[in-house]
C-alpha cells in the first residue's frame, strides 16, 4: 500500500461518490417466512420507488412475486408499512395506486378483493379457519371529518368487509391466537402517540366470527404497549414500558408477568405498521433484539428460566419473523449494509438472502462509529455516535483538527444507529468528522429520555446537538471553528 498523502481534512478524494450513493441500492423491509420460502419487500429507486414483494427459496433462488404495474404499499396513517401477508404461497397486499387489497395466487395475476372506494388497509393477518383477512381499515369517505379507523375482516375471495372493532381513534397489530379463537390488538386515542400511550385489548371470537368479551388487559394513557404476540401454546406476550423501559411480558392466568426485566429497549416507536422485535422459535423460546446503551443485540430468551443468551452474528437488526426452522430479519452492522438475513436459532448459523447494496467498499475507507455520552443542559447526559475521518490514502497535516458535521435525525422519537451508511461514509472518507446525535426525545434510552422533548421540542434537541459538538471540540477531536449541522424532517426543524 502506498504511503498516505498529506492533505487538509475535508479535501480528501474518496471512492464513495455521489453516483455510488444514488445507484444500485434498494430498500429492504417486512421479511416473512412461508414454508420453504422467505418473502420481503424491496423499495426500488430505479423503478420510481416501487415496492416489490420478492420471494426466495434455496431451490429456486430469488424472484419477484408481484408483477410490474403493482406497488405493494399502503397509506394507512400515511406512513403505512404492514403492506402484505402471505400463506401457502398466496400473497395479499395493498396496492399503492388504488389502495385496494389484492390476492395473488402463485403463477396468477393479482385480483382485487376489496371494492373501489376511499378506503385503505394495513397490518394483515390471515384467519384461515374462517376464510378471511383481518386488518386495519382507514375510511376516508367523509371529506368533512377525520378518517375513521377500525379493525375489519375481509373474505379471502372478496366481498364486503365486516367491522370487528371500531370507535377508537387508532388501531394496529391484530394478533390471532394459534387456535383461532382469540384476537389481541392495540388501540390508542388522541392526543397520544403510540410511544406515549396505547391499550392492549383481548377478545374471544364466537361461532359467527364476531368479537365477544372484549377487555383491556394492559396499557393506558401513560403506558406504551408494543407487539402483542402469541406463544405456540396460546399465551399472550407483549412489550410494555410500564417500568420506564420497553420490556417483554406475558399474560398468564390473568396475571401480567415480566420476562427478563432490564434497562434495555425491546420496543420501537410505532411510526409505521409491521414492526416486530421478537418471534417464537419454540414453546418457551423467543429470539429477540433489543438496544442497551446505544448498542443493538440479537439474543435468545428462555421464557421459563429467564435465561438470555446473545447470538454471535455480524448482523443485528429488527423486523423479526420466524417459521420454517429459521428466523428472518433485516440486519446491518457498522461495516455491512442492510440485508435480509436468515438465522438458524438452533445453531446460530446465518445466511444473507439479499443485500441492499452489492457495492464493496474497502474497509480502509470506512469509519467505525464510537457511541459517546456527553453532558448537556440541566446536569443531564445525552447520547450520539462519533465517526472520525478515515481514508487509507490520506493523513492530515500535523496539528490540524477535522471539521465536524452534526446530524440531527428525524422522528423526532426515532433514533440513529451505528449501522453502515454510505451517506455518512461519503463525508468521513473525505476528511470530515461526523456526530450523529440521539438527542433527548430519541428512542433506545428509556421512557424518561424519550419524554425529555415533551413541551421542549426545538429546545432540548438544539441544546443536545450544540453540546455534542462542544464536547467533541473540548476533547480535542474536532475543530471548534469549523462546525456545521444538517438534518431532515424533525432534524431539519432542529
């Protein structure tokens, strides 16, 4: 390797170009196993951002499931997601152009099973015993009124939807028990957001398919419940932040029991549907992902003993689903782009089924993030990820400090991570330092941290971004006279 050239920070030439940033990358989301197949959605910029349902098998490799002209994307709650489901090779999905639900049998063209109407659908679960699809429906038929949300059932062969639950402002995450006799779901009300306060409801399903004996079993205006999920033996599990941290619980014999309580976040802010952080891989075994001290972990939990063991895999992630003897999820690492990953929970062996990018960057140009904590207003501590400049071909003149780019993420209750990002490496490989701030209000550090922004938006986030930059300058890591900030959405507001 040649001796690195001496050049000022910010002037280094990099192989990570704008053309590289804009080409050859796809979005990956919503993986689902179905027998020998694994399905997921690819967002393809080269096709105008079309969402394509893709399937993979060991025998047949990868192929598109939805044909050109269809875009699997719902607009419920506008942000959407929870766009499809699949069972025995039959796919049901919401089509972006008309927001109707389509059924696609293997080898056949998609067929609409909902009418042309100002209705939107999301978060599908198949009720095979009754030949219907249970989902969230958003009704936009009244122009003088806010859209109305409900849980409905749609016949799998098409026909009029049946309302199962209505009257609340929002619904999400219908979860059908393994015997098909009970349904759990989440609901919440204005002015709450789902990371502020949700209710977990449970109902029996009678012989006519109607919900009966509906009762609230967890949650409330000051408790956020996330992802109701049934164990194979029919025990309802869920995630709640009732202790100040999103932890796992189960409802057994009418009592709520904590599983592996810890100061870590197993849940996520539900900006969209279809968010999953754990899945059952056996009667008393869960594979899960959680964040602790800014680090995301993949683990196995024995629900009877409480033993929590981590997996040694390079890809940590979320959106976990299990089936066919594997766990599938969207994973990434500090040096590897996002991918659809299949994990064997018995052995810990893993396989990449699809990468978001096939671009191969030499690690000599990749900056590895360092989680940092720094003092901020009121004697509190804030968090972020610091990326030093890195380019194997250059060093800076002796005594020079790098300019700093501060990034304020969107959300504002989402969070940044140390996952590989070409957009960040574009700058660090040119000799810029970078600070990606998880300002107060971000997810991943407990409810109290998430609520710092309440009533203080535009204050706490500004202070934390400024104090993060000040901290790095005081540590002698960056040039205090060359600081810049950028952001999008909520980060753009900051």
